[in-house]
C-alpha cells in the first residue's frame, strides 16, 4: 500500500481476527450488567428550601449521600454520629460536599434509649419543624450483645430506637405537614417470623434471624404508623435500598478475614450499588409526587412494590405495637 509507513498495522488485517469483536461484546455485556446492578435513579429537580430533615447515620454510605443530596436542594439537614468527634468530621464532610452550611450532625447512639432521647431534645432546641424523618442507620448481623436497656442490639438499633425516636418527634411531624417518615428495610424482612422477642437467650441467638426479625418489626411498624397517621397528612413509607457497597456488611463472614475481603472486593464492587445509587429509592420516596399522595407503601428501585403476606396480618401489627410500647417504655405513642 503506497503511503502507509512500514511499521503500521494494516487496518484491514484487524478485521481478519475475531478478537476485537469478542472483546467488544464482553465489554458491552459487562457494562450493561454493571449498569443493571446500579439500579434505577430518581430524577427530581425539587428544591427543599425551608424544609428540615433528619437522616440517621450520615457518617458514611447511603445516609451520607442522602444528607448531601438533600442539603444541595436547600434542605436543612440533621444527621447523626456515634460520638462528638465523628459528628464534627461528618458535619464538615457533608457541608463541603454539598456546599451548604445548613448541615448539622448530632450525637445519637441507637443502642441507647437515653442517647435517642437526648438527640431529640437537642434537635427540638434548635428547630420548630420536621418535614422528613429518614430512619437510615442500621446494623447487620453483629455478634450477640444485650444493650444497657436490656434488648438484643440489632432489635434495638434497627427497630426499637427508630420507634422511640418517631414517637418523640410525632408532634413535630404533625406540625409540619405534609411530612414524610421513611424506614429503610431489607428483603430479609420476609424471612422474619411472627414470634417477636426483644432479646433471645444468647445460646439461641442467630445473627441472620435476629437481623430479619428487626427488619420485619420495622416494616410492621411502618404499616401501623401509616394507618394511624393517614388523616394527619404524615406519609409513612418503607424503602428497600438494595445491596449497596457500604460498611454495613462488616460483620459478614467474608468481610471478617482481610484476605477474603480483598479477594472478593472486585466482585463485590461489581455486584453492588454505590452509596449514591443506594440513596435513589429513598430519594424517590422522599421527593416523589406519588409517594406524597399515598401512605404505607414499600418502594424498591424507585417504584412501588408488594409487601410479603406476613406484613398484612393486622393482629400481628397490633400485638407488636403493644409490646413495643412496653419495651421502649413509651406510655402513649407521640406523647
Ligand atoms: C453493646 O451495647 C452497648 C449499648 O447498650 C454498647 O455500649 C456496647 O458498645 C455494645 N457492645 C458491643 C460489643 O457492640
């Protein structure tokens, strides 16, 4: 071929090999699969000026992304951390990422009722209203621990404390209508049984069962609360954020060994959502117009989905509610 330098590959020869096509197909399928794993996105331009939100667990993962997103929309955001030092760092971090000064991080340890109460008291000192309460923080499959309040840790962190916190904030939610309460649960709730105990004996403790039980309790709470508040213009929804690459999985066996954790990291990354992807369904339930017209729904991938049958058991809803008032020492919900 005249004009072509002698060392250049012959463009026609590339197509004599199948390799570029095979590599192209693998790359394309891989990319499509990755996009599928990342899930649906919430598209909303909604501004939230003059609104106040609480998002528990803003130090990392989904909670941090939620706080950043809401702050960018002009919302005043309160988030929580386990101690003063983390709270300071989280507040600075979210302010920087959102370029908003309307971000506060207060201490709230969900495994201590006293801490939940002081958090709410500190919040109420600063604010008159609350439009969005997002129960995002949770713990997954940790070792057995009986809290100082006498309950199993997952049950208290994932369920009893959100129950107590909502009760203490119900007056604010009713005074800031239309307001929303969002409860982050997990598909494991479907594996829960209808027998609830606040603290199994240590030798009967199973990390997975206890996790499922706490998430089922939270869903039952959401449905019952939605019904109680349906005429108050407070909208209560459950959300299934999906499998997100956050440190909630730190207690799982494959994350406990450093070697296994590192070996699995690329697969784990490929098969999970980023925290930002994981925030999308909660954002949809918080910002979406349709979620503001209904209550007591459950959302997955930015769309409404169905509850497992066990959630529809009204006797179970009632008995759990009654027991929970005793466990949390709440005389009357909302008082
Ligand atoms: C057990 O729960 C208490 C809160 O009641 C907490 O202070 C403590 O750190 C927990 N222990 C473990 C090992 O997580």
